[in-house]
């Protein structure tokens, strides 16, 4: 009943509709619902609401700290911007000043060269003008005397003027130029213009600490006196790879008593960084990796250093060693012998694992599979295989009964274009390499598509026909990149982490791979007709 028509006090509560009502409503539209007195649920709802308030209020300090941090980074960014603008202005002001000084120097040099040349020419010109004037005056005087002078006057000047005219006729005048008029300025500006156009570079990245990752055994374990390296892969806020270098990465390794060990950071200029260190004493350490002073994912790490001699006596090594019947140390090798089937009961469970491996169990998938490739077993004991020709994934029970299948030929996220290998992670999710789609696809145990990663190419996280795949205990996905002859490592969400270092013996067309319990990866190297083992945890 609409509340505007209520004339009675709200004394009841409908649990189905989660609303208060009057007595009349309990007998009307809510008569089929469970109703209780309002006072009985009031305190319960008040308590629940208070609990929700406390929960959301507890987030306030966290949000306040985040606001302060973002404000601080924003302040730092503004300061860096102002510093950069000042640096740019000062640099170009100095360059402008240097250009002006050079301009003044060139003009002064031009003036000096011109002045020196002009002095030489003026001296020569003065000598030539003086000679011309002497000749003209002598000629004029002599001609006047000859034309207008008396006999006596001609005789008087004849000897004197004759000697003078003869001397002028013999005199050597500087008739050839003592200088030249060549003076020009050459300034090669093309190279300078190119330099100016490329002058200065702004260095920054989009990398942030909380999405960037560090990988390598050296995050947790190290041997005293031996150089150890780990890899840091930088990513932006969306988890996308940052493919440029120059990020500010700092490593701190501090012992329990506060002694700091120096770590060297090498920028690979592709968004990844190698951090190397050598510990001089055994014990527990705190290993912090700070990207722009913010911790990378998982930092700080707890690092333990042991002496190399202690590794040989580690519990794992002791467990691996089995005493022979004679009491001596060493590994027991047992020859596998095929035995007649009559020796086993068809109902009794076989207890010898070696004998178990030699017995033919079952033919699975007959009549269904067209081109099976990789195979894996999930936590439920189901056998999972990819059919390359049918472009499907089949899931069978161990007795061969089909549980389900999924996939079809195509290029969409839910389809395949040549599935090759399969693995199962600790969540029972199915990881499939799609050879011709150059990607890796992940499905849940029921075959529902979850996500994919990878594309065609040679960059970080790209594939050229992926083949073998495996998953480690941490959910990291290791993929053989057949066409690029390499092995890539991704986290559980498909974000690129690093490469397996295969430089000591390069691969040529890797296919199937598997992980060992001691941190190695075994790879079938099809192009070299062998399999190789590399250190996975580097």
C-alpha cells in the first residue's frame, strides 16, 4: 500500500521486500511474505549499517595517504617542469649570447682585414697620384716655356727641365695593385640547423612502481661472494609494457644490522633493467626496488644469503640422494622390465610407479581426435589435449570418457588457428598456445574463455608461432616462441616479465618445454635435434 495512504504506525518489517509497513499492509499485499516486528530488526540493521560505516571509514586514512602521495608527485612534476623550463631558457640564452659574441667577433675581424687592405691600397694610390701630378706639372711647365718663352728663357730651363723630365720617364711607379679586393664570409649553417633542431631531449617514462615487476631467483636467494642479477620490467598504470629506458630505478639491500650492500642497475634501454649485486656475508636481508621512489610490485623482498658450501648440504639435495642397498651413497637406477600382464590383477591397484608406467592403460579419443598435439592433466585427473586439425580442446576422464570439448577454427578470441600445446595452472585454468594466431589463450576448467595475450611480432610479449607452454608454482606462464627462437615469461595475467637467457647455447625452433623442481626449463630444440636445459630462475 502506498505510504501516502498510511494512517497507521509502521510497526512491521517485510524481510522479502526489505521495507517497513503497518498492520494493514501485513494483511494486504505482504500477506504471503515473512514479516516481523520492526523493533526486532531495527538494532540488527543499525548494527549492520554501523559495521559498513566502520569498514568504509577505515579506508579514509588509506585514501588520505594516496591523496598526499599523488599531490606530492604532482608537486614534484611541477617543480621538474619549472626546472626544465629554466634549464631550457638558460641554455638557449647562453647559446644566443654565444651566437651574438661570434657575430660581433666576425664583424670585427672583417673590419680589421678590410682596414689593413685599405691602408696598403691607399699608400699605393698616394704614390701613384703624386707621380701623375709630378709628370703633369713638369709637362705643362716645359710646354709653356717652349711655346711662350724667349730664346734666353728656353736656354735657361732646357737643362734643368730636361733632367727632370728624363728622371720622371725613368722612375718606377707602383702600377700593379699591392692588394686584392677579395673578402667574404662563409658560414656553414645546415649542420648547425640540424643540430639546433635536435638540440635537447626530454627524458621521461610512463612507468609506475605498483605495476612494474621484478623476476629472478636473486630476489629471494643468493650465494655469498657470487654475483647475482635480477630483472625489472617496467610497466605503465594500465600494466602495458614501457618499451623505453631512462627510468629512475634504485635498489637497496640492507642486512639485519643495517649494513647496506651496493647494487648496480644496468638500463637495457628497452624498458627492462638488470640489477646486480654481490653479498659478502650470509644472513637475512631486505631487498628493496624503488621505481621513482615507489616500490615495484612485491618490494621489499626478503633475501637470504648462504655460503656455497651450505648449498651442497641443503635438505633438498639430501632428499634427492638415495642410499643404495649396500649402504653407499648415490642414485639408485632401476631397470624397467616389461612383465606379462598375467602378473597383475585387473582389480588391484598397482603400487610400483615404474611398473605402472610400463603398462598399457587405455586408448583415449579414438574416433574423435584428428590431429592431437600437446597434452596435460588437471587437478581432477582429467586428460586435456589440443587437436591441431580440428582446432579444438578435448577434456577426457582418465578412463577415456569425454567430459567436454571447446573451440573451433577461426581467428576470434574463442577460436583457434592451430592450437599446439596446453598447460594447466594452479587454478585449474587451461592455457593453450595458438600457433597461427600468434597468441596464448586461457580458459577455465569448463572451457569458458577468460583472456588471451600476445600478437604477431618480435617485440616483448609478441610471438611468431608459439608452441610449448608451462606454468610455474607462482602462476607465471613460460612460452616457447618458435619463430623467434626464444622463450618468454609472463605473469598469471599475461603481462610480459622477461626472457629466459639462452645466449650460452641459442635455440633454433623451440617446441615442447617443461619446468624442473630446481628452477630449470627443459626445451625440445627442434632445429638443433636435441633438447636443452636452461636456468629459469635467474
